[in-house]
């Protein structure tokens, strides 16, 4: 029977509150929402009234204060429970106080057992144990905010309770962007409301099972996943993952359909990156996510990030068999289902002893028993029979001693008790409104999408030449005839976007495009020159991420020089890089929207002949971004090389899906290879924009130019595509001797082509004349490129690649070679097992370091001023182990502890191997895994200093050699605080 909260306390109920009893109560409320667990009872009222007599300031008891605040809302409520005295209530808390004290003393092994119990699998157990010996484990659990959460969500909630008891730092990740990417299970207009609903309902669930949410943090995906740094990593990751690997990783999580959308392939990569950006050690999820977890373990180290551990829960079958799913109504019980609906669904569920692992029994195992255990209760049937373990219940169930219907009745009662708490939370008008906004019953209830900025072509005004002249200017010297729509568009001034790939060095062909830009400007157009640094990286990483921006800067400067040396004004020209806007939140959001609306096939088909490797995940993003560039730069004309023309149909079809208006597409002619054979190097095939005269002459001499051949003639192409467009109204002149017919001039390329085809112009005369034009156009650009600014850009855009020497290419003599590569170093993970001060040198430590050999090494290090001796003990370090032993103040030192170092102010930090690394593990630079030299050749006094020159920490605190990450098999080597510092 309910007891009214206003019941008067008896004199015998009075208690003398002390700091100790208050702490006991506060500790209890740290674990549970209310005195008896998951919902308020008369016990809460009794204790609450008793606390009115306390004179001590209760605000210093955080959990107690929170509970008192909550109890105010039950002031006039009727609460259930047995009436007890305050002393009786406090007596029930005593065992809990001991339990809290016990948890505070848990060993790493005990914490791990609590973390891993009832899990299907753990990946990275060694890493977890290494962390638990040092500090609390940081774990995140993520959920895509799609359909309504159901009672199976209590499975991860019970594990979150375990994590908190094991003193883990837990983050609940609300994956709103993931929800949209998973085949638009959550329409974009509803995601905000569904995310709010998920957070509210998860908090209610945790409160219902007595878990305090004060120890949890909630993070929303779009709070950082649309940021610049995260987007950088999405682009970088996409350029190294194949479409096959991405599809395989998401096979069991992302909804599989006949024509999959691109977004399903991005999903696993985003989830992998979340591990790094949430700053956790481990991710917790269902065993159905195993492929995503192994995908993360494979690719995160390639981005320079540490490999994380993974905790996997079993999948709880639905009531009708199979996975309990939000999208299958009959398979699941909604958290806001009525008591009758819960009873009806469970009554119809199968609970047959011939299938003891059915949905009902699985729920009892993974939800009911863990919650009852946390409350100190047992599983009790209607006849009074009690079970303290699921295994005991299952045996009796299979043996026919317990009936399925009796189990279901207990589950109905248990569930409705839990769900009553959640239903009550959602009785407030605000939360009821939120449910309707997040899950509208019809499409008419969906809030309208935000207005999208688009180009209104009707607002453009007429400016410039008469229409016919503008049409002529815009149409000439194109690879293909312009579309009919150009004539109508030219009634207004237009904005032209010229997309410039930067995959190879800037070549003479760029001047042909510059000549076309002159036509656009003369026709009254504005022009934006876009150096596509990010897109060029996405094209099979042909431009490395580190130099892409520098290379784009070089291209833009040389294009400016090419325009000014040809007397083309840059007044109405804007010069930008893709990275200037393709990482902005609005752009990235549009990109994710597009991936959720465009099929992989449509995207793949459009780039099959455009990109180097169309099987990479990045190849699917390439056409999306080409389309979005038109929208976000508000262009009307998109001008690019003819090789990109296959993308035009894709853009026209796909850009309207994200409220964009496709441009009119114009394609410029591109130069063929100078050769009719395979080139030994790419540079043989084209003339560099700043080519030296001697190289021009050599390349023109070897270029294919067969007499009378006009079908494939690279020299004729130079004239058609670049030279004559630059000459404009000037005639093309071939200079030759009188005996060979004398000089001849051509007003049109067609006339030259016919004359050459009739063999009335000799290839040698054509080549010599073309060479003179090359000098005329290239020499001024090369001279301008000698400026300090452009020279600096060239060095940044094309840095010399690090030399990799393997096998027989190694210098003879092992350590005697002049060329240093980091694989010469035998760097090993070490553990300092003993450390003491050097008896004869105040600045030196003597360390005994285990590096996986039979005996620990003795190493002397000058770290006394920088690292306290207590921090050296048991420390994991990186040891350079193949130095010739040297005597340091009477002690022979057999190695060197590698450290990051800065001079102003002086600071030194030993390098830190990745968590999970073991003594003896090899530390190597990415791409340099050859066998180390037996002993380094350091005969010269400065030999070791020179070898260490390329070793530095980067801005992410990762140890590198010339930009290549130093790592063990467990992840990268790092330091704590010293960024961009020398390693020695």
C-alpha cells in the first residue's frame, strides 16, 4: 500500500547525523539515484525529513545535494515502500559503504575482471592492463540516433554500470552524423530532435537502474565531426582505404541495400576517428561492430594515432528471433510502451526450453540478472522460488522445473517497474513534445529544412560585349562544343570556376587554359582559379597531404605570373585553394548529405577513367566535391580539362539533390604526351612551365612528330592547344630557309594542319619554330620564378623525397655507409627496473633497463635535472641499443635513452612507447623496417649527431624521422608536452 510522504517521524526515528554517516549516504547516492536504487520510496522521504535537523552545510556532499534536489519534486507524491526508521535505512547502507571502500582498493586485475565480465570478446587486453596499472581507463559507448531506443539498450547500460564501478571514465557518444550516413535512417531535419531524445532517454535508463549520470559525459558527434581537423583526417583516411575494405567494415552495421549509398562506406571511418577525437583508450560496442573495430586498429596507426582497445557485448536476440531492432516493431519493446503493451509483447514471445537461448532468456541473462545483482536482489518467481545466478535458472528451465510463462511473468513485472521510472520522466510537456518532434507520425509533421543559399542567376545583370561577341569568345578553343544553354546564360555576366588539378608539376599546357581565361574575362565574366589541393590528394595520394597546400600555392603564383607576362589582367580574378573552403562546416555538412543521397555506382562510374585508382574510397568523394565546389563558390560556368568531362553528367544529376544549381560545363583541350612510347619518367612527357632552354630543346628534339601525321602529333598539339590561343590575332610563323620554301605564316590551325598533312612543312622546321615560341612564352615565367618567394614555394611544393635503401641497395659494410636511414638504428622498448644516482656525477642516473634480453642493460643518462628519480622507476622508454658501449665517469653504458629536448627554456622528456608495448619491441620509422646495423659506426665525433638530425617530435607530440612516424606494433611513440622538438 502506498504511504503518504507527509507521515510524521516518531521520536525513535531520530538519528544523530555525523560527518561519517553523511559520507556513507553520499557514497551510496554516488552509486544509486535513490535510497533503494532506481526509484524513490518511503525510505527516501524518511531520510529526507530527518536531514532537516542537520546543521552542517550539505552542499559539500555532491551526490547527497543532487538527491535532495530531486526529492523536492516528490513533495506531494504518494510513494510505495515499507515504512522504516532512519537507523534501519542507514543500516542497509553499511554493506554498500564497505563495497565502495572495496572498489577504491581494487587491483588492476580486479578492475579488468569487472570491465570484461559478460563480454563476448576483448581486443587489446594487454593495452588495457597496461593503462589500468597507471590510471583509470577511458571508455566510450556510441549510439546512432536513429529509431527509438528499446529495452535491449539496457544491455549496454548494465556494462556502463560495470565500467563506472571499475572507476573508468565513460563517455556516451550520441552519433547524430552517423545516423544520417546510415542510409538516412534519421532524416536530417529530425536529427537534432532525435539526439535530444536519445540523451534524455539514456539518462532516464541509467537513473532507472541506479547509475548516477554525474560520472558520465555526453558528447554529440556534430560538436566536432564537422570541424577542420576531423575533416582533414576524413580526407586523409579516405585516400588510403579501398572501397572494398570500407564496405566490408560496415557490412554488419550499415544497412545493406542493392544500390548502396556512399555514406555507408564513410560510416566505419568516422567511427574509427571518433576513438581518437574523444580521447579514449577503448571503445565499447556490440560484437556486430567487430569489423569496424579491426578496421580502426588497422588504419588509425597509419594516420599517426595510437591503436585503441575494443570491448564487445553479445547481441541480444529480438523477441521474434534475430537481432532486436528499432526498425522491427515486433522484435522489440519500446522504452515508452505501456504496461499492457509490454505484457502483450512478452506474452507472445517464444520461451521454449528446446531453444534455451531465445530472446526472453537472453534478456534475463544480460539485463535482468545484472541489474538485480547491482541491487543485491535475486530472481524470484511467483511461487517464491529464488535464483541467484542465471546459470542455475537456465538449468532448471531446460530440465522443465521452471516454465517459460513463469519466467515471462517475472520479466514483465521487472520491466514495467524499470519502465515506470522512464515513463514518469517523460510525462513532462517538454519531453512529450520532444518525442513528437523526434518521431513524427507523418511526413507533414517533419520540420521544414533550413533554407539553402543558391545562386539566383536571374539577379545577374548584363555587362560587357554584345551577345554574339560574347558567345564567340566563350566558345572558341574548347575541347568540345559548348552546350546550347550557354547562349541564354550569356545574357547575364557570369562567374567562371576554373578547377586546376595539381597532381604533376605545372606544365606548358596551363598557358592554354590561361588563354581561355583571357576570353572569359573579355566576355565580362568574373573568374575564380581553384587549385584543388585536397582533390589532388584524394586522387590516390599522388600529392602527399603534407605538401598539397604548398603545391597549390605554387600553382596559383605561377598562374598569376603566366597571366601577367601575357598581359592578362588579374583584377577580376580570385585565386583560392580547395583547403580554403572544403573544410568549412557548411561545405562538409553538404558533403555528408550528398554521400547519403548518391550511390556508390553513380560516383564510381563517373571517375572510372578520370582518377588513377577508382577503387579507393576517396575516389567516391571526388565527384561529390567537384559538384559542391560549384555550389559553394556560386559559379555559373565550370571550366576544367577535357579529362574531367565524364564528371559533368554526374554533377548535373547529383548537385540538385543538395539544392545546388549545376553550372554550364566547358572543357579545355589538354596536351598529349610528347612521346609515342612509354616514358622512363613522367617529366619526359611534357614541357615544364619553367623549363630550362636546354631541356626544352632536348624534349622538342625527341618529341614524336612524324611527317604528314596529323592524327597523333604532339608538336602540332602544342600549337593548337597553347601557342595559337596565346597568339590570339597574331599569325603563327614557321621560319625556314629559302631552299626549303622560306618563311610561312598561318592565320588558323586548320590551315597549318592541312599544310603539314600534305607534307609541305617538314617536322624539323615545325619543331624549330615551336621551340622559339616556347622560349618566348616560358622564359619570362622562369625569370619571374627566380624570385625568393617562388623559389621558397618550389622547395615546399616539391621537397626531396627521403631515400629508402633496402636489401642489396644498402651501402656495403653495414654501418660504414655514408647514407643514413633510420632502419640502421636498433631502437627497442625498455622498462627501467632500477635507477640510482651516479656516485661520481651529480647530473647522471645509472639505470638498469629491461629491453627483452636475458639480462637488463646498464645505461647512464644525464636526466637528473629534468626527470625526478621516482618518475624514472618502472618507466617505459625507448633505447638506442646498437651504440658501441662507452664508459661514462667509470660506469660502462650500453645504450642511450632517447629523449625530446628543447634549449629555451631547457627541458628534456624521455620518449614514451605506445601503451601495450613490451620490453624488447622494435621501434621503427614508417617505411623503414629493414634489419638494423649490428653496431652503429660512430667513429667520427659528430657521426651520431648527424644521424639524429632527422628525428623530431611533431605538433601532435608524435616522434618522427623526416615526417615518418616512429612506432611499435602497438602504436606511435609520443612525448607528453614537447612539440616540434629535437630528439637526441
